[in-house]
């Protein structure tokens, strides 16, 4: 059976992480972030009150069955930057998988991770996560999500084979029509910055625009049957398309 999407599970976390209420952790985090920000004259860090931990969020979505590889994809920094989160999740996940993280690619991070996992073609888990507190001014435009959210893509032998993701730099939103190509019998999930683009498909689902990183994957988790996921990162100019079962 081809390798692809076995199932997708999404969850929002309305309550902050336990660590967010720990004064000692908050003090250490403020010192750590202050030291990093000082050379760039970006001002003092703000509090992480209400933030969440990717380790806690992802742990709630781990499978019961073993996997060979686990990848965490994120954009907004974690409330616990001192933790090697992928290694921590490897310790918790059945099978003790090889684990690593993909970041600093905006919305393209999840598609890059999927491309890497597809080349391995073994049972795997991709966790896409974002938390809604950015404790400092990054000095460049940044879209901060409205909610803490994580999505787990369970990958392995599947009737929904995954095509190699396409990631195009320097694209514009309207280029998604050509990048998607012929869409026959598949649901197309569009990220927030692609709303209004004239994609022709039997069904088009618009992701929650308030969830920059997880929006399309959260929408995918609610789709039955073949699907194509398209997203656009205006800050980096990345246009990304991943396809499952089509």
C-alpha cells in the first residue's frame, strides 16, 4: 500500500500551559530573552503569561502505535525554549522514534517536514503547532495566532498517498491556481491569504485565518477523502501545496 496520510487529529488548548503560571520560570525566560534581544535593540521582552508549551500540546496527540520518525513543525517560539522538545517527544512516543524539528520557514515548515518524511516512507508523525503569545517585538511583521493549536498527521501505509509537496519562493497568491493544476474529485483547503483566489474545485474549504501555521492542517483534519492543502506566507513569499490521495 502506498505511503501517505493515515489520519489527522487537531486540538485547540483553551488553557495556558502550567509553566505559564510559574514565577520562577517566567523570571528565567525574561532573562534568557532579554539577553538575546539586547544586541538588536528590540526592547525588553514582555511576559509569557497565557503562553503554551509545544511539548505539552504535542504529547496530547501522540499515537498508541509506534512510529519510526517524529517531526515537530512550528513558527512562533515555544514557552519553553530550553527544552529539546522533539527529543522529549521521542521519549514519550511509542517506538522511541528519531525526532527533530523544522522551524524558521513560516508556513512552509510543515510542508518541508512532510517532504522529508515522504522520502523516508516509514510510519511517522508530523506535529504542526503554534501558541498564541509572542513575548517580544521581532522587528519584522509577524502574524500571531489567536489560539493555541496543534495538529498531528499520522503517516504510513494509506489509501491517501502523499504527493511530494511543492514549495515555490517569490510567488503571488494567484499563482496557486497553476500550482494546484487539475483538481478532480478532491477537496482544496486554502490558507487565509488565499481566500478569494478563483480556485475551481468540487469543494473549497477556507482555513481559519486567525491560525497562520495550523489553520490549513486543522481544516484538513475535518476533511474526508482526497485533499489538496495550499498556503501562502506573505512575509517570506512562499507558496506551498501538499496533496493527499490525488
